[in-house]
C-alpha cells in the first residue's frame, strides 16, 4: 500500500528532473550561441562605430533594387553580362532604373569595413525577411550557418557590372571608372569576413570582378586617359592589397569550434558519449550525408578513447596557431611544405577536433590567385596607359616603372624566384617572380577551353605560370593564366562566348 501511494510521487519527480534537464540543455546551447555571437561581433571585421561601417548603407540600397530581368543563375550573373549579350537592352534598362545604387557603392567604398553583424537578431526585420543575414546556429545546430546575404551581394555586383558597361557605352567614362573601382573596393572589404566559407566565396568573386575590369579596359581604352590609367594602376588597384597584415585569416570557425568542443565534454572535462553521438554525427552528416548511417555508434566508441576537454582545446588552438604562422610567412617559404598541425593530429585521440575544424589549405591558394589577379589588373591598366600615350605596347614591363606602374605590382604570386639555394631569397626585395610578358610579332593562336583564339600582331601577352609553375608561353589557358589581353574579350571576339 505504501509503495502504491509512493509511485505517483516518484513519477512526478522523474518528470520534473527530465524537464529540468531539457531546460538546462536548451539554456546551455542558447548561452553557447550567445557567447559565440558576442565574440564574432567584437572581431576586427564587425567592431566599430556605425560611421565606419557600410552594411546599413549598402543593404538599405539593395532593398530598393528592383528584380533583374532574369533570376541569377550560371547563365546570368556578373560574369555573363556585357553589351553584346542577348537581351542587353533589358539589362541596361534595369541598371538605369536602379541608379540609386551608384551613390550606395561609392559611399560604401569610403567606409572602413562592411561590419554586417552575425546573428539574425542583430539586423532589422526587413533584412531578415529579405535574407540579409549572417546566421550562426541554424535550427539549434551551432555548426550550421546561413550566409544568405551573399545572394544579395551577388545581385548588387550584377547591377554594378552592368551599370559600368552601360555608363561606358553612353560615354560617361568618369562615372563608370568611379563605380567600377568602388565595386572592387566593396568586394575587397567583404573578403575580410570572419568565416572560411565567406572568404572562399568573396575572394573568387573579387577575382571575377577584376576580370570584368580588364575587359572594360580593353574595350573602352580609348575613352580613358593615360593619367586616369596611371591613377588606377598606381593608387586604386594597389589599395586592394592582400598582404598578411591587410587580409587576415578568418577566426570565426575557431570561435565556433571552441564552443562545439566545450559542448562535447562533461563538467569534469571527460568526454560525454551522448554529446559525441548527437553533435558529431550531425557535423559529419552535414558534410557527407551518406555517412550518417553508423556514425552515431562510431562517435560513441570514440568518446571512450578521446582526450579530455582541456587537451582537445589545446590541440584546436595549436592547429590554428600553426595556420597563423603560415599565413604570415612569405610565399613559397620552405616551412610551408612541412605537415600542418592538423595533418599531424592523432586521428583517434583528437577525432572530434579534426572533424570540427575545416582545413584552410584552399584559402592559401585562393589568396595567391586573388593577389595575382590584382597585380595583373594593375599591370594591365599601366599597359593601357602606355599604349594610349606612345601608341605601341612596351618591349618590357620595367619600362613602365615609376611613371605608370609600381614595381611591387609586377609580381606573379604563383611563380617562385629562381634561386641557387634557399638562402638566396634574402637578396631579393620580393618573395616571388615577375609576370611573363612579351610583345607579339605575328598573329598567335592561344588554346582555351572553348577553342582557339588569336592574339594579333602588335598586341602583347601578359600571363601567370598558374599553379603548376610551368611556363607554357601563355599559349594554353589550361596551363597558364592569361591576364592581358583579357581572355574573356578574346573568346567573345572569336564568337566562342556569348
């Protein structure tokens, strides 16, 4: 009888305990996310007064942009619009209708940083409705991000590109140049965002904008004076520099990684098998959905042999500190060939850390590719200024130094110096070699992925050796990177590209 009377009370207590555990678990997750958001919004890419940030100015303008003639796609974006495209009249009319964005880009370029805060709760409701958010912790999963604001930036870049072409076409050269340079500066500021995913989006986007810039230089060269090209080559393009002290390695993934690692362990620092199964299975399945089957069991077993919380956090920080050292090293430094701390990390004892952290090796390559595109665009502007003044291309790039070009812009960050020994690099002012360049004496075929194009006699050829570091004379786009004449222009003139 006593036991029967006691059972309802015990059941009630059990319900209370389960409810409290659920509440505490939710509160812990919420607190973890709030701490992460607070750290991210006090970082170098977001902290500052509103007077130095451009995000409100830029995205308020984007909210007023009317829908483009066609939805964004692989066939319709900033890389495909130009005056010779099918439907250009509709695109030009759309650009002219949204002229308010010209002031938005120019003023945004004057601000120090974009400064868009992380966390949907830190932006206006209108932004949330339009998808202008950098959300962390989607659906309660701290490792899941939503950077849908990127789609809005792509629309703005589409507008800026089409409007620059339109202004050049109607003869408004000064306005076109100012808008074009403002677009490059704004995209460069987006490259300073805090997450690897963001930087891997915006670096190639800026590189594409630079290719469009060179296409405009080629097609509207006679409208631009040598003085203007000199200013572009020596002042505006170098402002986009990507040195290790200007373009910082993203830290957002590290902040989220630390929070995730802390969630995996009990208060005493020992692995929590339930958390290992729950959190790490989701992280793994997000990247490789097919591996979800059996992942929970695997992570439950790993929890039994994994190192503790403090050791795991130390390993995570060791990995990032190693990457920071490498980020600061000169290009082609021999220590860059040594295995990273992530590669040396024990695949079992630090399995959780190895999964949570994403390898940023690709970011190093993208930085070198972007720097090469920036420098190549500066040299291209100098070449335009030279031929406008002297009516011929120079026999060597060094003839443009001081007057039209900074020596530091003639650097191919994919081409190592030719050294007899590693110590010889100290004798040089720069860690990489110069671009390959030559004047073309007769019509020359260049093989591209779309077919053959011709560089005519009297033109010049400026190219990078690409990642294979093999000089193929700039005759094969699959092996070298053609900087000038713009590849896009050559393909369009040959009828290979719409």
